[in-house]
C-alpha cells in the first residue's frame, strides 16, 4: 500500500473544546490526498451506514470531545440514520431545514460563523467482520458531510474536513480492533466552508452520503487515471492507465493485457451519450483487483466547437440537484437510477451536476446509460453579490488552498468517467484569482476535458461561453456571432448552462429556444433549470418549501422549480421538453401521404428505432401498422410513403400519427415507449352549423330557448338540457403562475402584480340589457374592475335549433388596455362532473408557449386527473385545441377550438392557496372554456412569454354549442 495511507493519526487532549478549525479557511487536516473513486474492488470493505447514536448541541463548543473516548456512555443519546440529515429526522426534535436562494442565513463576516451553530455528535460502534484481513491497512471514507466534520476512531483524532459534497479519506489501519471500534464524528452545520457552499437549496447538515471502511491490502491499487481516447478517423481507441502502484490492465473484449503506464491502440466502438459502449476491464496490482468500465471518447475544442469523437454535440440538458422529498440530498442508488432512466426516457442527453459533484454512483449510471456530464465543483459564493462581491473568497488568496482542495477532490474522484466531458469550477461565485488557480490546476491535471464556468463572462479561464437565462433574442445574436465581447470569447462555442426556469407552470418558450439552438452551430444547447422540485414531505402541507419551517430569511417556493415533482412524477414541463428535444423529427402534410423523417441524433443512426403509423378519425385510431424508415445517419432526412388511407367514409377530422419507439427493450425504456412523434392532418370538414330556428319564450321570470332555461332578469342560463349551470359569465382571471409573478428583481414588467394592480382578479359584471328577440336571446354587459376606466364590453348571444344551444360571446375592449389578459373565455359551475372526455390536445396540460407535447386525440380523464399538482397551487391543467368536450352531462363544441379547464375549486380559491392541502373540493365543478390564454414564459427567472404568445385585449368573438351529452 502507498505510504501516504499509513500517515500517522494525531491524538488530542481529552477535554479540549477545540473549535478553531470551524472558522478556519483551510480545507482541513489529516485527510489523505484525493484519489479515484470506485464502488468496489476485491479488497474487503465494510459499510458503516445505518443507525448511529446522535446528540445535538446548539453551539460548536457546548460539549467537549470526551464522547469520542472509549468507555463513553452514550446511553441517553438519540439515534439518526446515516446517510441522512439530522434536521429531516427526529420529527422536528433536531431542528429544521432552512431554505435561502443566495442570501447567507447568517451574518456575512467571513470566515466567522454564528454562535448558534447546530452541532451533531455522531457515534457508531462496529466490529470487523470475521474474515477481515489481518494484513494491510485501512481507510475510512466519508463521501459527503455538511459542512464540517471532526473525526475520531477509538479515541484518536483523525482530523477534520470541509467540502460537503466531496470525499474525504483517513488512514485508520493502525487503530482498528477486531471488535468494539468506536467511530466518533462531530458535525457542525456552519463553518468557513459554508461561505463556499451558498448554492440555491436547503441548508441540510449531516453525514448525508456513505461512510465506508475500506481494507487497503499491501500493494493495493492506489490512485489511477484511465486515459481512453478515440480516433474517429482511424476508428481506434487508445488506452493508457496511469497508476500510483504499478500493475496490469486487462480488457478481455479488446484483447488488451498491458502494464500500467503502457499505451495500447486497438479498434473500438467509441463511447457517446447516444451509444454508451463500455468495455469491462480490470486494473490488477499485486494486492488488489479493481474493475474498470472504460469508454473511449475524445473531447476537444475545434473550429470554435465542442466536439466529441470529431463531431459537434448539442446538449439537451438539465441541471440536477440531488433531491429526495424525505431524505434531502441523501439519495439511494434506486433513486439515482430512477433519475437517469427518467432523463433518458425524456430524451435528455446531458446533465450539469448543479452545483456540486453528485454521489459518485450517479456518474457510474451516466457512463452506463449514456449522458453527457458537466461535473461542477462544490463552490458558490453568491451571497457576496449583495455587497458588490466585496470580500468574495474566490478573490482572496487565503481561501485559495480550500478552492484548490475542492477542485482536486472533484477531479481526482471523477476523472475516470467517460460521461464527464467538462469540469465546471462552480456556480455564481463572481470572479477572482482563486478561480483562475483552480482552472490552471485542473488544466494541468486533466487536459482531456473542457472547462466551464458561467461567471467568467470574458472566458479567461474557460473553453465555452456560458450564460444563464439569456433571452431568445440574445441567444440568437450570440448564435449569429453578433454579441461582441473579447476576441477569445467570440471564438468559443456557447451553451446556456441554465435556461427555461421550470418553476411551477412552465417553462414556456423552450421550443423557441430549441429552434435557435438548432439553427446556429455556435450554440451547443442548454440545460433547463432544473430537474426536480426540492419540496420536503410534510404531514400537513403535502410538500413544504421555504418559510414553512419558520426560517427568518427564506425564498419561498423558489426551491420548487423542477421538471419533476418532489416525488419524481414528471410535470407537464418535462413532457414538453421531451417533445421539444426529441431525437427524430416527424413532419409532413398528411394529404400528400408522405412523412418526412429526420435523424436529430449527433452520433446514432436510426437502426435502434421502430416506427409505426396510425390513422385517426376524430382522434380515434381506425387503422395502424409498422412504417419502414431507413437507418438514417445523424442529420439525414428521408421522405417515407405512408400507406393508402383506409376508407372511413365519415365526416370526421382525419390525420396520421407517426411514432418512434426503441426497436428493443433497453435498460431505460421498454419498446413501447414513444420517443418521438408527429401528426399529419389530412382533412377537417366544416362542422354542421346550428340554425337559429327556434326563438326565446318568456314567462315566470324565465326565458326558455331550445334546451336552455335562462333567468329573465340577468339573462344567465340556469339549466341547459336539464343540467344546472351556475354563474356562466366572461372570465379573464387566472391564478398567477410563478412565471406570471416573475422574479422580484426583474426590471421587465411582471404581469402577475400588474394584473392585480389593475384589478383583473375582481372584475365586476354589469348587465345593460336582456333582449329576447325573434331568434336570439341577447345579453349586453360590461365587465370591468373597480377604480379603473378600462373594461370589456361583452355581449352574449344565444340561439338554438331546438336541440342544441349556441352561445356567441363578443368582447370589445374599452379604455387603455396596455397589458395582456390572463385568459379570455367563459366560466361556469356544474353540479356533478367526474369523467371528462374531449377531442383535442392531450393528454396533458398546454398553454400557448408550452403546447409542443399536446397531441390531437380523443382523450378521457377525471376532473382530478386534469389537475397538475404544482407544489404552490397556481393556474394549471388547460387542454389545448379542444374541438369538443363532454362533462357533467353536457356536450360542448367550440367554434373555433378552445382551451378546456375543469376543477373542483374556483380560480379565486386556487389563487389563495399556498399548498396543495389548502385546496378543498366544493360542490361544483368549475369549467373554463377559453378562447385565449396568455403564454407562460419563464419570468420566474428569465424572460417572460415572447410577444407572439401574448393574449392582447382586442375585439374577439367566439362560440360554443351546448347540448345534452350522448351517454
Ligand atoms: C441561478 C442559480 O445558478 C441557480 O442555482 C438557481 O438559483 C437559479 O438561478 C434560479 O432557480 S442564479 C439566477 C438568479 C441568475
């Protein structure tokens, strides 16, 4: 074994209250140099995960270190699970989580931290397994502890460390006993390290990743670096494994048996995220065999582009924080696998590990399933932006050793993953010499990957120009190379490391971004912010967010901004993203009987996909079959002939739907999983109109018109076809989405607040006339908010042919409407509605700029299923392009198609709710039939809806035909 592993531990006085290390800018003391991480070798190991004894103190110095000594009686202590965060255990007995976006939840006085510094003493007693080898040494590995830990084994202090999401190992061989080993770990929530860990997430102290005892055999494998490149011209891979301890490298499938340090070149299948070929190998020294999974690939910056294996890549990425609603950042393997499989199923091809290196097993999965990874260092000092970045640790030499330690721990741990194609210095840390030092060290250590850091606007230290939340217009300009900036930057490729803020309903406008990304070579894609909502399971609130634990500073539900809900159920945002980034484009005009198929992969041909066609009448498939599509190369297109359309003879609307699925089951999807689809309209015959052949009949305070009975005074319908209809009237209000609300710091007008100022949530309805004419009932009204001159002149015109009832709504804006409307349509209550059937867009929610995934079909859902459970309730659940719907005994047809929403509470109740548990079903189902909806945009952090998705107040006319439902 290498000498550094036997470094002698230090011993310390038994009663000292040593706390100076907590506020020390140094990375720590006593830990071994970082090295490559691997899950398992043939050396013995012992997981120390499980139940640990636990004692919580309010301050760092409340207790001495006598608990670490053998013989200490921890009988009165509580217990916690490791890995875990103590604030998420003990039902509130161990403090609570704190959420802030960028503000430090303590006074900014680096490197000092407050007296109130929750400190968790952890104790674990363990025996060595009977077969634990007697020879060699051992190391104790901590894969993640937030934020600062001091460690003792059997009463001897091993050292202390910071760097929460990075591994730390200690040599312990000489200290181990066969039985009754006492491992003591003191963990402080706040430390100097907290200043470097100001990521936008919950502050969650604890030993939150694995603790493992690893036997280190004599002549065991030390650190090693697998260099596996790919020459795309020759089709050759070159392998060289550099190792601290010499040994042999074998890769049976390639016939490789070479010494460490030796270079071997052989024909190979390259690794890409689309074709993740891994070769199993072994690194064997005299004392140990470590399994290797080798992927050959070469990442370069060439012609101003990021190229892998000679080809530019387009990142269709997400930012992934580690999250579990019950366990915080303590993730098990199944959860990590679920993330990777979900990403693959949704066409995601890249992950930025925002904003710290993930659990190392996640990267194994990225290698195996195929995802491009930007591995980001555990570094963010965003809170210093509040003081103009004064005292920023990344520009203060005293902190540089800590920064370099973090860079080294990331690179050394993760350097053997083919999936990692870029290192990222961190996030939102301003600029400074410390970052440059990190960049220089990383370049010196690993020249085979590119460097990313968004905060470096001049790209002094980086290989790619990266931005977050740039508008479509700016990205377009960057794509055209019209963005200026220093020459070095102008010659670099561009990525949006964060865009499409997925907070609540949205993000809107991602299809528009994708179009720009695909149009300009320089733009190599982006990473949606972010993968998962960080909601915490809560008995009363469903999911808790910032402020729910009484934090004195917090940022509310800004922590719930993911493409999947806290329990990993995909949100409509993920369905939309999946469609927008689908790997195959399927387009065409159904009348021509030709479908155009384009391979959008960067590396894979289409031989792994199967295609099917289906022919539909009014959304119902009437025939289907396989479609033969050539194994197109990346970027290639083909025009494929569809079969003769079946003779349907009917009058319905007809279309083709073509789908692409995996041709075989894969590790992440079964072969019925749709990866891409397209619809080709064939014919849409005009609908039979409703003749105004009967007229209104008045009597008894009522007016009857065909199947409708109206209140003669207000002109509002009371029943239609015997179904009670409550409060039917014009509606413009929606419960503002997080994107409507906008980020408080944004200069652009924020619609949510503007709408409320105007009073669009409290519109008054004045009836000017109820006119029972010869062939129509006409109701003239004015809809307007108190205190304002603006309003909407609104006329409802009802006609009937005796069996159906047609309503035409005419809206004329009056006054100075400078803001777009939230929505425009009618709403009403129905007494009983459970199942909803509709022919229109589905199956999920859609809005004007989030409608790519909306597929025209005949759909069915219960009212409850129509709701999208955004953690903070807000407008949701609209279905687009609805031609007709049936619910609560009514059949409704739209002229033209409409947006359909139905829920068991009113918009006002939805608007007032803070958590899903605030929403209680009432007696009525409230239905909105909208002629228009305002776009969604991404202004919760980013640009608002593009102008083409604005719902402008202008004269509008739209109709609905009501009749009794068929069955
Ligand atoms: C950006 C951060 O990098 C990310 O951590 C997260 O906070 C995100 O925004 C918003 O959810 S910083 C942005 C405020 C410019």
